[in-house]
């Protein structure tokens, strides 16, 4: 493996954590034609590997949240359908 292309693991972990935190913390939002749009971009000074790690962290947080929402929705729907009156 080339030493030139190898990044220290703490930098990669740091960018993953920043991407994860970008989704879970209060995101930067903007109103565009009456619709709320979430702006999520990696840091501009980051190189390609760091940007990919940031995106991987952001996507992980998104899919973790999606799994929670789906689980809560299915639980809520089953209570409505199978509730005894």
C-alpha cells in the first residue's frame, strides 16, 4: 500500500463522526419557494477521502433514523388496527 495515499485512522474517524453529527444535530436549513430544504455539505477544505467518510457518516445517521421511524410507525399502526375498544 502506498504511504502517500494512506490517511491516519483518527482523521478518517473524525470525518465520519462529523458527518454523523451533521445529521443528528440541528441541520442548516433554508426556505426555497416555501419549502424547507436541508443543506448538508462536507467541509470544503477536506480532500476526496475525507469527503467520502463524511458522507458515509451522514448516510449512516440517516439510515439509523429511518430504521427507528419505520419501527415506531409499524408499532403505532398495529396499536390502531388491533386496539380493543
